[in-house]
C-alpha cells in the first residue's frame, strides 16, 4: 500500500525555522512531482510548494520556504524559515502515482507570536 508520512512539525516561536519531511513507501518520490500543501485552522487547504521529478521547484512562499528531495532516502523536505503565526497549519505532502493522488496524514505546525 502506498503511504506518505509527514513529520517534523511542532511548536515554534515567530521568526523560527522548521524542516518538514515527507517519506514514502511503495513509491519512488523522484519519479513524480511532490507538493506540499497546508490547511490553516478554519481555512481551505492551500498549495505551498512543488518539486518536479526533474528537480524544478515552485513556491507560494518564496524565499522563506525551500523544497528539496533526497533520492537515497526517498524523502522530500520543506525547509521553512522566518515562520510567522499565519504559517500555523497542518502541512501535507502529496504526489500522484498511476493516476491517483496520495496524501499523507499531515503534520501540525504552530507558530506562536
């Protein structure tokens, strides 16, 4: 069964940094684009960043956020800096595999002011 597992969330003060990880089982993340999304409390889920299979990246929060991939670890990271209270959200990674979208369970990021 394909699974994506996010980790690395937590409580951080404004101005701090966190690095989230997205690890996959039964799929190779480098073969498809992987995206991070987030859902702030009471709001709709929104796109944050994408890394394509070829390594190209796109961001909604540049340059504070940086998406990278470690092919040996089959893991995609989201490095977040200068975090602000409005970054508080559940962060999800997602990818498509054989025509189906897969999402992780999410990891909570809470930024205190």
